[in-house]
């Protein structure tokens, strides 16, 4: 009977989320450029430094250095926030840097979908337009540019 109670407690508690906190060295590879970003070449790579903090299943990933400067200019921020479930991370960065084209006003949001395996982090980043739905937005509505990435953090 005690074993049954213990199993029920374990099942109710669910699985533990991985500890993603740390400083990562990331290599990013450009994929499709559906949003026609300037200076974007599919297949080109860049490095970035990312600091991940975690409290329970809440996660923040702050890009630092030159990567932060690029994100600030393109999106208006460089700190993603979201959740971890097991080893799966889903993070978002909502754009605040507005641009216009005729009567179209738009921003770009970014999403990270990643998997943590010990000290390795892999996944993809999507950049998606958010418009005011004006007909002048036809060329940018629903666009998506993407990157793949791999990264590691030092082992303790």
C-alpha cells in the first residue's frame, strides 16, 4: 500500500524540468529568408553568447554582445522568455521596433524552440512579422525567416 501511495505522489508531481541555466556559446546558421532581411545569406553562420536563467519552469535567455545589438536593432529587444518542460524550451521575444511601408505598420516577433541534452542546446529560431493588417502589408504579412542553432555551456 505504501508503494502505491509513493507511485501516486510521483505521478502527481510529474517529471522534473532540466536545469538549463548557464552561459552558452551558440553557432547560428541562417535558413530561409522569407521576410527579406537585408544582409541575410542562407547558409551563413555567426556566433552568439547567450545567458539562460531559470526559476522553476520559467526561463529567460538573454543574448549578449554583438548578437544583442543586432536583435535590438531588428526587433527591439534581446531577452527571450518562456517555459521549459523536461528538456524542451519554448521562448518568445515580442518585437517593439516598429517599421512602416506605406500605410503598413509592422514589427517582428521571434520564437526559439530548443532541446537541452545535458550541456548541449539545439533548435531553431523563427522571425515572424506582425502587421496592422493594412493592404500595404501584403508583401510582409505572414513572412517567416528561420535559423538553426547549436550551443554548449561549460560543464561544471
